[in-house]
C-alpha cells in the first residue's frame, strides 16, 4: 500500500488462481457439429470467466475448485495468472493509475457422438487480457479519499483443436472452425468507485478500501461462429493491518501483516463458478529495505485462506512496494 514516509501509494501484486467448471455436451451432425446455442453460451461463458481477471481482487486469485466430468458431459479446466498494481502519483498530483495483466488457459472437453459412438474432443483456449484505469483522488478528510476510476480492457481468446484433429478431419462447420485455431477478441469499458481510508501511526498502519466495479465486455472482430458479451460487476472490501514484530532486519523493523478481503460478485460473474461471494483471511511478514539504495522498499509474503459457499482454498502471495 502507501509508503508512510513519502505518503505515496505504490503497489505491485501477483495473483494466481486455479478455477474449474463444467462443460456441456457436444453433438455431431454429418461429421462433427456443435449446436450454435451451445457454442454461443460457451463464448459468453468465456467472457464471463475473463471478467474475473480484469478487476484486481485478491479473493479470485486463490481458487481451486474441483470439477466432475463424466463420459456424457465432458469436463472443463480453467487456470488464471494475474499481475497488477495501483499508484497515486502524489498528494499534489492526485491522479490514480492502475493496471492488470492476466493470462488464462481454458480447456473444455467436448463429447461428440455419432450413433452409438462417442469420443472426447479436448480443446485448448488460451486467453490474454490487459486492463487499465485512471482516476482522481478527492480528499474528504486527511485520511479518507473518494476515488472514481475509468477502466478499459482488451482481451483475446484463441482456440487450438490440433490435439483432436485426428477425429475432426475436414468435415467441419463454422462453429467447429472456431474450435480449430479460431479467435475471440473482446474489449471492455466501465468504471469503479473506491473509498480509500489510510490511518498511519508510528506503531502501526491501517489501510481499508471499499470498491464497486462495473465493466461491460463485448466481442469484436472475432470468428464468424461466435459473438460474446458479459457484465463484470463486483463489490469488494479490503483491509490490512501492519505492525512491528520487534525484530530488526536490514536496519528496519520487521512487520507482521494481517489481511481481510470480502467480495460480492454480481452481473454475469454471479454463480458462474458456483458461488456468489468469497472471503479471504491472510497473515504474513513484511521486510523493509528502504534503508538501502534499492528500487524495492518493501517486500511482503502473505498466506491466505479463501472460503465461500462450497469453496475453500489456500494460497501464498508475494507483493512489493517501491
């Protein structure tokens, strides 16, 4: 969060998550063909999953949800890595900038049937997305700021069916053409409203952020078979407490860190992974290297336990301030 000496917020955080969900069945007609309705729902679902990566949120960085998948329904795996940061330039120039980069791998397995025969068709959908945000800090009190943020995002999903080309052959319609080296591009526009409370004292530091985000994702210039859209809406409460442990390292106090995060998912995110809300509780240590002439002034390692309806998991996060 914000450095207590220069009073400028600089954050860099890495988020890592593993998600999974269930896929629908594929149908074969005169070779291999998926119903347009099934493929369209799946395209919308891909953008809904992408919406988890375009807004910074600690709770969605540490999910590990097992999915079933029988011989008739197929299975799906989703893996996401996210890196992002936020920064208020200074008290005299209260422009807030943030950015998030994310990469994900979505591996739906279709079940295609021809008569009494059925076979699994694995696909690999790889996604990249980037989100930017620019805002302005309105100072309500010495410790409380209101921060409206304009957000924009770009994303791409590419599909690779080469692992199953032996089965598909050349008899494919436009929907299967998307599965084989197809592409879905998406852009997002929206905004966020944040309340930022910073209470810093010599013996401890408290940071609290309350954020509501709303972004609309829409596909463009994509494969002819798919058009997708999704709404990313979420409300998030994040709190951190830092205080010295009593130990001295690198000529500075070694701090312990306590975190609490709660997220409510709205719009198309709500229920898509089987839950509507997540809570994260974390604890860790922070090393202060500001006594030396180095770029990184603080390094934090935090272990987090995340839980929600039918969901639980544990992660370890690394963050730096500069």
